[in-house]
């Protein structure tokens, strides 16, 4: 939805909702028809909130990535990450998993067996961050940062955790490869926070509650507010609220996206598709399942 003149907001994105089964819903804010990417962020999914009944859970079988980094951040629950580097890492609320795909990585995301013995909740965000051209074919890597490692800025009724990149004068220890921000901000009822224009491209995703965005009105949870270039905004919590700020500097050229692959070259994506089809990727140790390459007609989508 395009917004009117004289506003801090460029576009309001209402995410598409997908039911992955058993009532587990994912809301996809990026990419959308209104906005393909914000800074290097080419993908933003909200997982849940959802409660898995005992005996069930999340089961994302091994699948590949190239040319991007995944950022997984939870508000509730737990996911067990495994990858082709041999990493085995549970992620819990307030922690961050940062996986650099580079020239190629395979990973799975599941609910651990012990958590399936009773009902378990899950609520969080996962983003894909396109890598700079010079880093697209870098070696794959994985980093986990605990909640206590992430810098926090607190004010009256406001707590901001810098999950990745830098914001509010603080920098996360997560080893990002471009100038960006992912900041988790909680607000008590009536509290306000000024979101400065630190990057050319920024957006605010409303995770919980409702926030008033200056003269632009009140926005509920599940809305992505893409700001105009150079525009800051002051947010006020109508009730207790949680928002995430994402963004960064514009990419160094367009990117192409097909399935789980991101690249500045459509030919490189075709190579990755064939590599997965022929099982040339290194697989996740201890896992025999995998997601087959789906039928992908047409050419990779160019962003922006």
C-alpha cells in the first residue's frame, strides 16, 4: 500500500500468511509486491506464535543456500539448528543464529526430541541478508550469540537490543558483512522511541501490540512500515508493544532470487540449482532427509 505525501512512511506492507500445517502460520513481509528488499534484507518471515502439541514440532528438512546470510531470532520457544559445517546449536529467546551461506551451505531447523515430549511454543523472525558482491562466494560460516552478548540500550519504558549491525551508537558482535541493522525494541504502554535515519533504507516491523507512528496513524502487529529515504520516525506504544528495525545501505547492484538462492548472477543460481539436483552440496552430518529441488519455471526474479 503506497502512502500519501508528507509522511515518513514510503510503503505499508501487509504480509502474506501461509499455513505450513497443523495451524503453524508464517507471515512473509519481504519480499512483497510493494517492496522487494530493504537495504540488504531480501526476506523477512514471522514464525508463529504457535503452540505445537506434544509429539509434534518444527521439521524443516535440510536445504541449501548460496549468496546470503540467514538471521534467526526468537521471542519464544526453541529451534535446533544443524548445518553442513557440523554446527549443532539450539537457539532460544533473545539469542541470534547468524549463518553465512556464501558459496554454499545446507542446514535444517527442527524442534529437538526432548521438547516434543510436551506442548512447545514457537515465535520469532527469520531474515535473509544478501551478501555484497565481493563476499557472495565467501566460505560458509555459522555464529551463535547469546542474549548476554548483545548490547542493550534502555530508556524510560523502552529497551532496545542490537541483534545485528549497529544502531543507537551500539554495535552487535555478530560478524555481518555489510552496513545494516536488526534491532529488537520493546515499549511499555505510552512509551516512545525515536528511530533515527541511520541508514538510507530502513523499515519497522510491528511484532506485537500497536504503535502510533507520528501523523501517519496507528499500526497493528504484523505490519511492515517502510520509511522514506532519510526519514526518521517517533513511535509511541498504544499498549505494550514490540517492534524490530531492519535496514541498511542499498545493495551494490541488483540481486536475483530463486527458491533458497540469492545471487547477483542468474547463471550462478542456475548452477546452484543443478548442484542441489545432483547432490553436489555437502550435506548435514547425521541427517538423511532433504528437501528436493522444486519445479522452478521461468527465470530468477530480479530485486529490486
